C-alpha cells in the first residue's frame, strides 16, 4: 500500500510538472485505490497494472 501510494504521489507530481492529464489521473488512482481494495493480491495486481499504465503514458 505504501509503495503504490508513493509511486502515485510521484506520478501526480510528474503529471503536474509536465502537463499530462493521463499521468495525473493515474497518479491519483494509484495513490488512492488501495484504501478501497480489501485483498492483498488485489492491491498488488491493480497497483502493478496502474504502475505500468503510468510508465506507458509518460512517453
């Protein structure tokens, strides 16, 4: 949870610095989704998917 929240905060910062709305919204999702996800495997699966999406949208 902490790992993905930190990555989300980084994505939010990057999305604001380089005006990229996709990265900004993915950063918010990455920082907040784990509070609403009950199972540990879901946290890891969704977090990995969102992290990959952030890095793919940065280009």
